[in-house]
């Protein structure tokens, strides 16, 4: 990540942040490059923002009633700005969770 990171306080479905951490570890192992949790959030948020800018219709799912936990995540300023620009259509937490859902491989995908 370049520049000073911005900290966002978001609620995510239980286990989602762990999946992001696991993906960062797996990417480090595959590429032998430094990949942080923030890099995964940045890529996911950027990809979702790009889809919205192209005019795609995105459905933002509600969080499960009791299955959430609060996390402080660090992203670059541009990613944080993407999440706040969409506050008229969804919450910051829902935006981040949707970005991760669309970005990470499905849990049952293999290969």
C-alpha cells in the first residue's frame, strides 16, 4: 500500500476477516511477494468501485443478525473514499463485505 493508511471500523460476518488474512498468506506463498491484509481489502474495494462506476448493478447483502464482529482495517485513502462515496446506497460495512465476497474465491472452489 502506498501513502498513509486510513483506518476503517467495520462490522463483517464472522470469519470473513480470517478469510482475508488466509488469502494474503496464500498469495505471499504463491508469489514470494509481500502481500498484506490491507492489500486484499484495497483490491476488493477497488474492483467493486470500478464495477459500480461502469454502471453494474450490485446487490449489497445484509449482515447476518448475530454473526458479525467489528474489525479495524487499514486501507489506502482512495479505498476509504470509495467506501464513503457509496454511503447513499449502503453502509460502509456492507460495501466492504460485498467487495470481499465478490473478490475472494468461493469457499468451495478448488484449484
